[in-house]
C-alpha cells in the first residue's frame, strides 16, 4: 500500500470517536459485541484499519456520518465528578447537561476537575481538538484559585514555582500569586502550563 494511502487509515474505534459518535472505549465495546459493520461486514476488532473518508461504517444498520462539532464551556459546580458514569453512584457533570433540556450528541470533557473543584470545564465531541488542548506539550495556561491551610509568604510562593519531584517528574507552577490571607490560611492564584495529573485540582 502506498505510504500516502496508508497514512489515511486509522483504527475502527478511533474512527468512530473522530466522527463524534462516542468515545473510543465505547466504540471498542460496540465493535467487540458485533454491532458495527464496515463496508457491510461485521468487524469485531477495534483496530481494524479504516479510511473514514471512504469507508462506510454502520451501527445497527445506521450509517454513521460526521457529527456537527460542538464546543461547550461549563461552570462546573462543586460536588460533581468529571466522568460519564461513576461506579460510586455520585452525580456527574452530565447531570448539568441533562437539566439544560437540550438534546446533545456524545460529548466528552477536555481534562477534568475534581469533585471539590469548581470552574471552567470544556466539553466537546471533537476528539482531535480535545486531545490538542489537553496535550501537556501545548503548555496551555490554566489558572486555579486554591485555598491552603497555612499563611502564604514569598518563600512558599518561590517553592511552588520551583517545584517538587514526584515519580521522576518535576511538578511546578508557572506563576504563584498571593490573593488574600487570614491568620491561619490563604488563597493563592496558581497558573499551570502542563497537564500532569498530580497537579490537577
């Protein structure tokens, strides 16, 4: 197969994700259970090579077409987990979308915010865009306001910007600014430009 043609082929599960139908893991499950046809034939291997521009992909007899790209910004409330389904039965960010009353196709969070966190959360069905935004190499700045149980000073701020070593990585803030302080605690503005999990709030 010529190089230029081979480069167009991707795995079947990834193709369904790129088309905006569902997540790659959901697609893999659909494929393994025999619910996906490629050019009229059932395929059970999620890595089956596909050219999304030429091949016909069907799920339960319905031809899958590229979904309209959707990009949402959510002001995530505290108390919600950033996941599609939670094994502990906790309320997720998707409950906010259901309460909006809008009929939306599959969309996924770009990155995450922990249950106790609130603020901007991006959601999209454009998996390529989401991957670019979340990729640590993009160095996209993310700003957090964090409360800590000690009084902040210049030494603490310098230590946060210098970073600490964790599992071979250096975790550091791009900038750390004192917002306000009390007698026993303070609020810091911390700017990160990498997406390492131990840093997420």
